[in-house]
C-alpha cells in the first residue's frame, strides 16, 4: 500500500513538471512528463485499487 502512495506522489510531481515545462515552452519536456504522469498515475491507481478497494468487495 505504501508503494501506491509513493507512486502517487511521483505522479503529482510529474503533473507539476508538465505545468513548469509548458511555461518554459519545452514541448519535449511536456511530452516526457506527460507520458511519465500517465504511466505512474495508472500504476498508482491500480496499486491502490488492488490493495484498498478490491478487498472490500471480496467475501
């Protein structure tokens, strides 16, 4: 479960990097940070779902 929260923090940092790179007009940085945010965001949500939500619905 801790891994999911750590990856979620990395996702938030990636989103902050997207905003920063838009301001600097660095489109390669925007693309790289956007791709990183998508990947880390997917894994953080999947990990938190697997550890927190799924056990609630199991018998």
